[in-house]
C-alpha cells in the first residue's frame, strides 16, 4: 500500500509507527496533496468489490499514474459506463484487494452532467 500511495498518488510518508505501536495495529500516515491518509496493518480483503475510494487527478496525472500502476504490477478494473461530461476514470486494485479510482472530473461537472440527463 505504501508504494501505491507514494508512486501512484504522489503522496509523502510522514509517519510510520514501527515497533512503537500507539493504536490497535502498526500504522503509517501520508500526506497526499494536503489530505491525511492513515493506513493500518491488517489482513487483505477476502474478495474484490466495487466499494472504493476516488481521487481527483488531472489528465496528465492520470497518464503518469497509469504507468506507475503498470510498473507495480497491479490489476486494472474496467471502468463503468460514463455519462458525457463527467470526466475519465481509471480503476485499479492494490495488493490487498482495495479498489481505487482516479478521476479527472470535478463534482460540479458530474452534477451538471447528471442534471442534463435528468432534464431529457
């Protein structure tokens, strides 16, 4: 997971508990564009689902992330059908079956695209 956060999302590790466990399991903290992400050691998910976390990225970042995902040997998941105007997405699973989405659109763009469909 550390490599996914650093190499794909462009994060920076700011803490690793190591042998000094202050929580229920070893943990690491990252800064990803001002967003604090905490990961805790645990068992991998038993199955893959569509439950996921999404990150807003630019088209340039999406292309760079795709290369990083390929270099890490991670598996891509086919994107769901898209509504015109909502942006592009790239889905991938990490080594523990977590699903991530990298998305180029904004919330406002998606809401506008959905509203346009609802008015038809």
